C-alpha cells in the first residue's frame, strides 16, 4: 500500500474466505496502517480486546494478534484471515437491531403516542333482592348499586367510585370508595396520581391506602417494553451455518450465523422454565441438536431498567365502614429497584412519618437456569423501639416440577405504616396482628397425563398477638373422558383455630355448550353436596347462559340462574328456594358514556373505548377483524374492549355504505390512552354529488388509461380508468370537464347532473 495513502474507506468485508454481508468503515494513516472502530470490528467477528484506541476512538488492525488482511481497491473489499483466538462472538438480537415500536421521526412519534378525547363514563351495577323467610320470619327487600364514574380529557382522567344501598326502605346512603386524578406519560411509562392511592413495594412490604400524591412507573403504559431479561444462547459454528431454536416444536427463531462463536440475545420465551431444542445445520446439511433449558422471570428487571414509586399522603382508615376517615399524620413510602445484570436486580424500600422510620434492602438473583431467590433485610425505628425483619423467598423450577420456600422473621418491635395506622376498633377487621414468623413450603407437579396437575402448600405462621397456625393444603385436577375434569382439594389447619376441609368436584361437558357438575365437601365433620346443569352463551352472546342447581348445606335448596349479555349491558336473574324460604334477585350491569358527540348506553367500559363516527347508519364495524356492531341512526357506534396504549385496527364495511357515498380510508389504527376514549372518524361523504362518467374521444374511442380529467368548477383532477370511465365528485347541475392525455392532446366536454335518492 502507498505510504502516503490517508483516507476513509468503506469496504465489503470477507472473513476467512466467507462473505459477512457487511460493510465496514476503515481509515488509514500516513504510514499506511489501517484503523477501524472497535465496535464495528466486534460486529464483523474480530475481537478488539486489549487494543488502545487513538484520539478518535479507532484501533489499529495490525495490532490484532494472529490476523492478516488483503485489500482489493478495485472491488472495494477487504479480506481478513484470523484464527479462533481473535474471533469475536457474533451478537444476534432476536428482537431485531431496532425496536419496531420506537418512532424514527417526530411525525411517527405523534402517530404512536396514545391519545384521548373528552368525555364521561358511568359504569353501574344495580341489584335488587327479595327474601321471604316464611311464617314468622317476614320478608326483606334490598336494593344496592355500585358506580364507577370517570371523566377524561387529553391530559388525564378523574375517577370517582361509590356505592348506595337500601333495605326495606332504610337507605344506608352514599358510601365513597375512592377518588383520584391520574395523568399518564406513556412514552416514559410514568404515572402521576392525586387523591386515593395504594402504595407500591416489594412482596414483604404491606401496601396501605393513602390520600395524597403518587408518582411512579407503570409499565402497562408501554406494552412493547419487555421488562424482564430474556434468555440468551451461546454456541460456536465450525463453518457458516443456520441455527433454529424450537420450543414445544414451535419455531421461535431461525438465523444464519458465521463461522466462529455466536450469541443469541433476547430469545422470545415466556416467563418460567422453558425447554428448547437448538438445531445447527451447515451448508452440507449436517445437523447437530442440543436440548437446553432457559429460565425467564418477571421478578428480575433488564439491566439498566428502573422501577420506582413515591407515595406521600394521609393513611385512609376504616374504608368501607362507618369510621372511614383519613389519619391526621402525613406518611410517605418510597420504592426503587433497578436491574444490575441479567441475573441480579437490586431494590430499596422505605417508609417515614410521625414517630416512624423504616427502610429495607432487597435483591433478586437467578442461579443457573433453574432457581431464583429474593432476599430482604429491613429495620424500623418507632415509638415501640428498633426492630428488624429478614425475608428469604426462593423458587426452584423444572419443566414439570416447581418448588418454593419462604422464611420470614420479624421482631415484635418491627413497625410499618400499616401497623401504625390500623383501626383496631373497626368491626370489619376485628383487630390487626402482623405475622412475625413465617415458614412456607410449596410444590406443584405436572403429572404428565392429560393436563393433570397437583399442588401442595404448607405454612407455619406466628402473629404479633401470639397466635400460631400450621396449615397444610393439597389440591389437584385431572382430566378424563371427553375433557371431563375431576378436582380434589384438602385443607388442615392446626393451632388456635383448628379447621379440616375435604372437597371433590366433577365437571362433565355435554356438548352444545352444556355441562353438568357435582361436588361434595366435608368441613369439620359436616357434609355438603350438590349437583348442577348449566349452559353458556355462544361467543357472540346471542343467547342466554343459565344454571340449575340442587344442593344440601345447612339445609337443602334448589336454585336457578340466568344471564345474558346485550349490546347495551348485561342482566342477571336468580331464584332460590329452601323449605319456606324463597329468594329472588335481579341485577343489571352496563355503562352510560357521553363522548364523541353522543350519549350511549353500552356494556361496562373498564378500560379504553372508541366512538366510531361513520356518518351513515347501519354500517358494520370490526375491531381487529372481529365484528363490533353496526352504526346507529346518527351513524355512530361505541366500541368497547379496546386495549389501551396499543394499536387497535378499526374498519368499516364499505358494502354497507350508500352507493352515492364516497370514503377515504376504510381502516384506521387507533392507540387510546388508559381509561379513556377516542373518536374515530371515517371520511364518509353521503352527499358527495358524485357520478361515474364514461368519456369518448371525437373519434369514438376511449381515452388512454391514466389520462387526467379536471373538473372546471372545482379544479380537482381525476384519473381516467379503463373504457374511458372516471369517477367524479363535487358535481353541479351543469359541468365542464377538461381531458389531457400524455401525448399533449386535450379536449373538453360538458354535461348536466341531477342527484338521485338512493340510486
């Protein structure tokens, strides 16, 4: 090479005689030495470990041991020869080089950002029940309602939940459940809440209700964000090969790999232990197969990802009771955790307030591909003194077997907000006694026969008031026959409150969405049993679901239940009789929504929805290719069940539009914000003054396909199709059209137009 050559070049790279299908950037100095970016070398499969970069961050290729290269300037290629000691591991991200959910431009970002309209939703659950206790017992009529009201605007949601009830004319009155304002920042997965809230923390911390302010992560705002570290696989290919990874005979990944070491990152496996088969196939068709086990757990965070929550407010005491109130003292709770590596997540938790300081450290670690454990250590300082708590929770999981163990110890003086603010006088709680000692073991088994499973749980607990209970529970479910199931369960509690329970139930499908069942339960020597016959509605909810049951508990009784889901809500009714006792109930569930310029009576709206404004009645609407209903007389339809913060495809059936209507897009993608609604407008013009016109040249032949026809009154140009056909909009009683062909030929025509009703 010429010693005076000092330029920047982009060469196609060959490695050990094989094309990498990559182009690398290379720079030469005045002495002719080649320099390259170390990260690019790693991507090409050449290790740059131990090399010292120059002032612009490049390293000298000549300093890489056991490497030689040849440059072909005419072909713009560079060929490297390197042995295995200087090969870099080829990193292949199973999720792709870039996250497809991330926007590339500001316009893309606007299209991907969840949006909200303005409106009000009132979910309701109304019930009435009449009880006749027979001679001497009298009768009782009870009515109750639970309401969930929220108002939403583009920058947040105001929620207010309450209930009301009445019995024999005596109204217990209005009872508030919770009220809050919530603003979400979807891009950052952060949520701000003012009003009632529940604190967030590790599993050893007691969540409490506060009235105040809370800010923290909400990963539900970013469904595209994978929070847990996904498994990886390392291997080496003797020659360029193709690698396939299968899970339960399902192909999860297929990729070509170069000669040398490679690593697949972010393999798309679900949470839990996954057994996979890795097949490496070279160009000659020679295969090698290896069975490997991967453990993915949501208890871990991806490296660098942080989760946090800060809550400050006044504890709410006695919710649901007559003594519902807020404590006079201000308290706060802070929770933070961060992914350190793929195998370690570290966290902090603390609480503070009047006469209380409590802090704790916790860590979650993965051991191999079978075990994961949580460790926590906490200390509190209150008017009760200084107390400590230690908690260890471990899980060992195999493909068909899972073991769990937990040990927790706390001093009698260990205190948190829950203990400081519990209302021990409320009858609903009957006093609060925190657990000070806990020993817990669990095991679950896949019996390997027709989806049969079994679970065992043992717990030994000691509480602050000195009570101690030892609990042993066993349950299992087995399939037999034509998808029939047999469920068994048993429970034994020994200590200050002894209890013994054994139960068995059988479920037998009868076809046509009908099934039968029977169950037997024995609790402390008293037997209860029953039998039932039931039918469920079809997937479109066009018929009734019902159940008939006869049972013997403290007394024998028979009951009947029926329910049906309508477009405007759901109704349920039930009857029960036992001797002289008779009971009948009626319930209704649904929602009122004021949005999109209309008032709608609809099914319960738990999350996001859309008002589809077509502008024409009786037009079928689909969501993700599933029927959602037809528009009303105003040309609108409220669609429930949308997934918030995620793209939802909404489409209309253009076959249902009037023939004179014109429409732009028949399908739109919407991303509604949480707990909010959007208005989706389709640009349908049912008064477009349109017609199909056939044009002919003076010679009698049709104009060329693609010629331009311009309407003189509007100046809008239309394209001529086959046989001289052109679709025109915006016509007037008298019209002039100018035709222009590609060869420069022009001609003009005039015609009259009179709109027709429903042509």
